[in-house]
């Protein structure tokens, strides 16, 4: 069916947007060695993309609910193309920050529009479609290191970014051939931004639970490869770990979305992130990189089966005509959190060590989940009646 084809094309587009982040993630140690960028500087490069994505998702993304979904898709992916090229040829921190800035704005414009189209095109299968979208997104993220490993040695640091830029151009052409149903004029909101949606307590609770996930990501992303290097692990352990962690998401995220829709997205995602908080704290004292890799794989499998429920919870709590705004609000607050945490994580790791960085992460995650559950209320924490 046409809407199923459109949904798949859009999900694949998100996957390649994520691949750009996956490429950057595994090149942090290369930039430290070749360009002399400190751990704090690496954290800032990661963080700036989160900050700009936050800005775009809160201020630009709501326009997708006002008849501009296709335009935001096109411009957002185009900015990612330019950002990839800039990052590919940069040899300084300023250049890398500029490229990451463009990629963050582009993703912040495009991804909420994509999620809006996916949700409204097939409301009966929100869980399945959002779960499959996460699976493809994580698959794209895991693809990034593979592209880096296959191309950097032969063609240089710019190669993986140029490959992704070319693929994203192809995706823009594919999207241009599809029919996208925009929000009807009579259903368009008068609200310019989406912050008014925070008055909906269950929606705010779902966002806080989702923020716990990005506290985890904001710490994990800038520190994993650096931490493996400091533990004396071979390069393949740090780089392969990124792809290995992605495998459970690719395999189980679609199932996870279905589970969340069946058993209740609040309770499923809250359970997963509560256990995830204890996982993160454990990384502060595990001494073997191989044991840490094994523990990380089990955490990844649990996350894949549970935390995709956050997006479903937000979609269920938001009005149908405000899906892009709600998705942008969730994504914006998540990415802002990820940016702040990534910026702080590098500095905390550098000055206080691994134990403090990961122990504090677990405490913050657990606190956010508890507050989110209180806002959601006991009714939404029970299994839904079908």
C-alpha cells in the first residue's frame, strides 16, 4: 500500500541520518589523536548537535503540523548533507563543531516531521511502526562504524561522511516522488510552539521517562570509545562495541514497540529504564573491557524491548493534530538533555573519573523515571484494556 511504502522510505531516511552520528561517534578517538582535541572538546562536539537539534525541534518542527511537513523534510535532510561534507573535510575543533551544528539543525527539522507522518498514516499500528523506526534508526547508527572501518584506512577521514551525503541526496529524491498528506487547514493549531503541551500531565511524565534515556546516551556516547582506550582495550573492542550494541535494537525494537502498545508504554519503558540505571552505575567499577562489553550487550537487548514505549506514550497523550509538535517537544528536550549531559560527562570523566561519571548517571536516571511515573498516574501504569 502507498502509505506503507512512504513510511518505510521515511524510516530508512532516519536510519541514514543516524548513520552520520554513528560515524562521528567512532571517530572521536581519531580526532583526539590527530587534531589534539581534549575529552572536554570532544564532549562539546557531541553536545552542539544536541543543542541545535533541541532548538530546531522546539521552534521549527511544529510547522510540520501546519502544512509544511514535506518542506521540513527536504530542508532538514539537505542541511545534513552539507553538515556531512563540512565534518568530512574539517581538521579543527571549530570546523567539526560547525558541521555538527548543521547536522543537528537538519535532524531537528526532519525527524519530527517524519514521525508525524508515520503516526497519522497508520494509527492502528503506532507501536509496530515506531518500533520498526527505532530498529532502522539504530541499524543506521550501527552502520556508521562499519562504513568508517571500511573506508577510512584507504580513503581518509572524509570518506564515510561523503558516502552518507550521497545517500541522503538519493533519499531526498525518493521522498519527492511520494504523496504526503499535510494537516488540513481546519485542524491546524494556532500555537506557534509546542510548549503548551506540557500542561498535559501524562505527556510530561512520558517526556521525563524519555529524558532518562538521553541521560544515558549523553554519558555513553562521548565516553565509550575513550573509556575503552583508557582501559587498554584493542581498537576493535571500542569500535565494534558500537555496532554490537546496535544489533539487539535492530532485532528486537519492532517487537518492543508491539510489547509496549500491548502492555502499556508507560509501564514498559519505566521498567526498562529503571533497570538501565543500575546497568549504567555498574560501568563505573567494572575493570575488564570485555566484561563491560558483555554487560552492555545485555543492557542493549533490554532497552530495545522496553524504552521504545516512550514515543508511543507521547503519541497517545498528544492531540492527533499536534503529533509533530509533541514529537519535537520530546525529541527537543531529550536532545537538550543529551547535549548538557555529554558536555558535562567529558569534563566529569576527565576530572573525577569513571566511577563518579557513571554512578551519578544511574542516580539521575532513576530520579527522572520516578517523577515521570508520578505525573503519569497509576491508571497509565496499569496494563491497558483491549
